[in-house]
């Protein structure tokens, strides 16, 4: 079987496995929807009012989409690795032609598809129930590239978490511990002006920052976004390479 065939077969198997877990399917789409409803429709933004949510609604659109781009790959890939370890599947995988890199690439493709649908849902919901307006321009065609690069990056990070955490509970705890600070400190919901100057280098080190900046430039302020996409893509390649290398060969 060719490399493409191996990746396709693994991706199809991973997709069927995800769809069979109805709870996982439900919360993959339900959690970001609840976040949008609470903060977008109930709390609402207060432009020029100061404090949190003081920017126009359109400013926060990258943050809402970033929720699924960040949380879902970390938890799904990390948990999948933990399940494979518990079921002695890596030992069986080592006896097949499927390499660790191909396995992780297949998992990434599945996550790109799932999160692509979830991102579209969140995007439409934000526009529908908040005051957010989206700039209509050809740059909107670049949005899928940011989603793909962001998902790939955090799939790689999820693989690292899953490889080094001992249990599935440990994966979930580590994923949440890493994801929550990244979500709110990556130019998503907290503008840089509200953060101390000494902390800004940490903001620049977050992959989600480049996702938020790029998506915001496309949908909100019309700024340049090419550099952000290039950096995020480079981080995706690096994270996937490190994640694939960290995957256990056997159990």
C-alpha cells in the first residue's frame, strides 16, 4: 500500500472512531457555541467602556474561533495517544508499514476536517448573534489556511502532551493547563494594552497569537497577514515533526 493509501486508511478509521463517540462529537461543537452565547450575546462588548470586552465585537471573532482551533486538537490527539497506549496499539503499529509521522498526519487531517466545520459554525454564530461585522475582501479566502496551520500546530503539541503524559486523565489535565492561559493571553480576548510590558514577549511566543493576528487582519482591521501565516505554518511543521518524533514506538 502506498503512503497516501496508508494515511487515507488511518484517517478514515480515526474519523469513524470519532463519530462513534457521541459525547466527544457533542462537546466538540457545543463548548464553543456556549462560549459565544455567554460572552458574545449575554455579556456583550462595551466599546470605549474600558476593561475586558471593551473592543468592538469584531475584534473578538478570532478568539471565539481560536477556542476550537486550540482546545480540540490538544485534547483529541493527546487522548488518542493515551488510548493507543492503554490498548497496546503502538506495539501493533510498529509491526505495520504505517510510520509514526504518517499516523500523526492522518490524525491531523481528521482534526482539520472536524475543526474546519466547527470553526465555520462558530464564525457564522458570532456574526449572527453579536454585533460583529466582517470585512468583505478577497483576503477571506486565506481564512482556511490559518485554520489548517493552527490545527496542525496544536495537533503537534497535543502529540507531545500525549506522549509524555502517563494517563488519559493526565492528558486532559495537561491540555487544559496549557490551553487556558494560551487562550486568554494570545491577543484573543485580552488586548495587549491591558497586559504589563514585561509579559508581551510571552504573547509573541504563542502560536495562537499569530492565528489571532492573522484572522483579525483579514476579518476586522484590514492589516497585513502574510507574515503571521508564514510564522504559523513554520510552527505547524516544527510541532508536527517534534510530535511525530515523540510518539512511542511501542508500549
